[in-house]
């Protein structure tokens, strides 16, 4: 619950043009904590014991809670009221299913984390086995990855100015995969340390870039719930990968597991750039350009489903072109709450096209009007409106299911 929430509020804490640097700094701090934390815990255990160490760890969260309490977040304006939990989850699922740009981010994340998990799950085995290191040696190797992540805080911004986000993720994946291959072959500890520095740079390049891209890609209303899917992708991919690489190391050996994972990361980088490119960011700032529906009857907000009919009158000679332009409109309707969508042409008057979509409840449709529209969706609809022959806006009808109690 914590990870998507913290990621979701990040764009609210810094200006939009600084989100990438904030994600990079956050990722570097996590890797430093991953390196310093175990050493500090070991020191505390030797001094005050296990129980007191856990108590101090719990106490450290008080600082985070105080910082959150001190944050004066502007209140959300939600005219339809607060969403029910189950409805909010369903809305997040609908958005993710209808957002190919975000699906590409999830795909790239899974392609990377599955293979990258080999390092975290097998580094201790590599240290104790082929490299013949003890606890201190393993600590040095782990620290090398953390130091590499910190170095990435300097390297990534410079590379980012020359590469697109998609290619930066690809470059980071290639560097990480190459590091795994080199670690599989290395028998000299100093070389392994250098290799792990490169792995740290590759790790922070990929994780910070996909996280920042997702934060900037997602509208405010769905950011936290969609980032929860990203968290599941990372955690699930790491868990599945750890089991897989552990099994492979047991079947063959740890060096073979590192080599296969490294090769997979390299192939995944190429596949990702070719087939799962991270697209250019759209403007997802909220906009309230739809008028509230005209209502002459008493409506329970939970009543539904709602059928929305939009009548477009266009030049029939441009029908094919209009139908193609309406495909992105379909995505925006489904992203904001539509469960079914269709476009029909009148056989008696070919100039008339009727767009229909259903929404599960009246309150959900009001959220489409008042909360979930973005500038990008407005621009998509504006391209469709260019086909109108009369210059008048399309006619809109709101129909409520008649057999409601």
C-alpha cells in the first residue's frame, strides 16, 4: 500500500519538469538504504539486541508520519463525492486495460525485473561460493551496487538529454545485462566490484526512468491505483524471477544462472525498444470542458447502468476517415469509465454517426464529466469534432436503465 501511494504523491511535491530527477534521487536513496541498512542493523543487534533493533526500526517511521502530517496538501475537489473502494479498484483496472501507453511501461518493467532479480537473489550465493567471500565480502559487493546507483544520479541526467526514455531504459537494461554476464565470468573480486558498479548504474537508469515515466503519464485521478499495478509487476516479477534463478542455480550452478539472466536482460532490452517503446508523454492535466448533464428526474447516484448516445453529423464522403479518428476517442471513453463502446452509421442518412457507450452508474458518469477529463482527451475529441459539417457540437443523450428500483 505504501509504495504506490508515495510514488503517486511525488508529482505533487515537485514541479513536473523535476519529477525525473526526483525519481532518480529517490531510487538512489533506496539503494543506499539497502546497502547501509543491513550494516547498521548488524551493529545495533550486537549492541542492544534483536528486539530493540526492531523497535527502533518501527520508531523510525514516526519521522515519516510527522512529515506527512506537516504537508499541507490542497484538498481534492470531488463534486460526486468519495468513491467506494471496489468501484475505485474497478476504475483502475479499466484504465489500465484501455491505456496501451501504460501497458508498455508495465511490459518494460516486467522484461527488466524478471532478469534483474537474479542479482539480488543470488549475489550472496556468488559471494560465498565461487568468490569464496564471507559476510564482509558480501557487504562490499552489495555496497558496490549501491554506490553504482548513486553514481547513476550523476550519469543518468546527462545521458537522458541525448536519449528518449525508451532508449534510456534499453541502454540501462543492456548495461545491467552485460554486468550480469561479466559477473558470471569474473573470478577476481576487484573486477566483480567494478562490474557491480555498472549494474548499479543500469539498475537506477531503468527503475527511475520507468517510474518517472509512469508518474508523468498517468492522470491525477488514477495515478495511485495504476501505480499499484506497477508495484505488483515489480514485486511479482522479482518474486517469480528469484524462484526461477534459484532453481536454475540449483540445477546447474550460480554462474550459469547469472549468465542466462544476463543474456535474457540483453535480449529483453532489444525486444523492449523494438516492440514496447515508451511513447511521448501527453498532457494529462485535468480539464472540465463537458457541461453537466441536463436532468429532470430524481436520480440515485448509484443507479445504472447509464447509456450515453452522441450523435455526430459529418460529411459522408469522409466516413472512413472519421471512423479511424474515433478509435482514440473510444480509448478515452473507456479509460475514464465506459464499460462498452460502439460507433454506428445511419443507413437512412449516411451523414449521421451514433456513438454509444455505457457506464456502470450515474455517479461514475458524473466523474467522467467533472473529474477524469484531461487535456489529451480534449485534444483527441477536438480532432473528431473537425469532421462536423454544421459547426454545431454533437447532440448528446443520457439514458438511465428503466428497470431500476
